[in-house]
């Protein structure tokens, strides 16, 4: 999927659309990429002279990547965080880095708009682990 295809089911838009391409493999695992630009709003003040992507943004990149696993259930709904667990930050991410996320659906509970999804994800740059964690999200009807 390219960015235009991703926009068909994710409500995020620039500057908060944080995946640019994605694919779901035969095992149902999502693989997504995002290149951190030099002028991102979140690196301009974090930190001047030494820009580093904030951890919460890394979690958002992973969350959006998890959402594509259930893209067929998203029309008419949006995904919202319900929890972050066991999040660990291992290495910094800087402008110019290509974030590569691998996300897996571990469990789901409920049906329809009350469905909860339990995922695990890792974010790497050049094969080096930068962030990992377990993410929980729910589907909520669009207003």
C-alpha cells in the first residue's frame, strides 16, 4: 500500500500520518515504513542542534502500523489507543532515518465497534532495534 491507499482507511493526515508504505504478509504480519523528514514538527524543539524523534511519536508510528492489520474492519470506524505496555526504547531515531515497523496481532476480543485488538510491534532503523512494545486499541464509530 502506498500513502494514498493508506489514507483510504486511516483518518490521519499530515503531519500526523506516520506511515508511508505498508504491506501485510501471508502470516498477517504488517510491515510499514516511514522516513523521518528534516523539518518534522516534533524534532524542531526536541532537541535544537540534536534532533531526536520523541518516544511517543515512535509509539504512534507503531500504532498506525498495527492499525493496518485490521484495515478491512476500519471503514466507518477509527482506531484509538486503549493501552501501551512493555514499551522499551533502545536507540534514538533521527531525521533522515527510515523507520521499519513489524506489527503482529496477538489477540482480539469483542465484536464490531467494541472490538479490542492486542498487538506487538517493533520499530527498527537499518536493522537496529529502536523501540518495541505491546499496543492495545479499539474500534470506535466515526462521528
